[in-house]
């Protein structure tokens, strides 16, 4: 006779407690108090601005991956590699922005459906576009982020939040400017075999 299976937990090897549900412990748009020397209103404003940049950066990352996969033509290999490198750099920015929001006591936008509600970057077609159009779409997304990040950096700095200012200028703006340079140079109509 086989022993009966126990459904009770024992030390060191119990059954996982699956399908748990519960109320939110912190709503999006709210702050928890953290002793970081910044006032509530300053932190709340910084979280709002950072979440906008974060949503757009999430979308830019996704656009880079989409275009990386859908690249075509004679420059396929170099663009395929470059777009993937840029995507990884944008993913690092997503993480840095989200962690800054959390360190201010806020809640970082994370779910792709929520990101889509907050982004200012227009949705591309679901299919494949010509290569110059895909590159132009990336440049447009970058410009939106750069304009917003510069404005946010100036405003949070005026509120005394130099940590958010540093992240926006040193990482978001500088990374974006470099990536724009690399992308834009691929749209110069330069003959390959005749001068």
C-alpha cells in the first residue's frame, strides 16, 4: 500500500503556494517615503518625468529589436549588428531609468501595455518598411526622447534633483546623441563605386 500524499508544507521541501492574489501594495503614480534628502513634490515630479522618458525608451528599444530583425539589403550585416548594439544600450537605459524611479520612492512603468499608454513615440506598421524609413523612424523616436530628456533634466535640476539630472544628461542624452549620429550617417546617399 502506498503512503497518502500530504498537502501540508514541511520544512525544506513543501509545496509552492501557487496562484496567489492580493491587492497592490503601491499604486502607480504614488510615492513611498525614503530618506534621500528630496521633498515629496520634487520626487513626485521627477518620477513623472522619468516615467515618460522610460516609456519612450522602452518603445525605442523595441523598435531597435524589430528593425534589427527586419533589416534588408546590401548593408544588412552592418546595420543588423549596429541596431542590436544600440538596442542593448537602450535596454541598459531602461534599467537605469526604472531603478532611479524606484530609488525616488516611485513605481516604474514596466508592463508593455502600460508603456504603450504613456509613450509619445508613434506606433509603426506591423510589417516591414523600407530600410531608410526604419532608420528615419528610429531617428524620430530618438529626437522625441532627447527633447523630453533635456527638458526634464533642466527642470529636475531646478528642483534640486541632481541625481535624476545626471542620469538624464550623462546617460540618456549622451547615448541618444551618439546613436543618432551613427544612424543618420547611414542615410547619406554616398556612391560606393564612383566618386
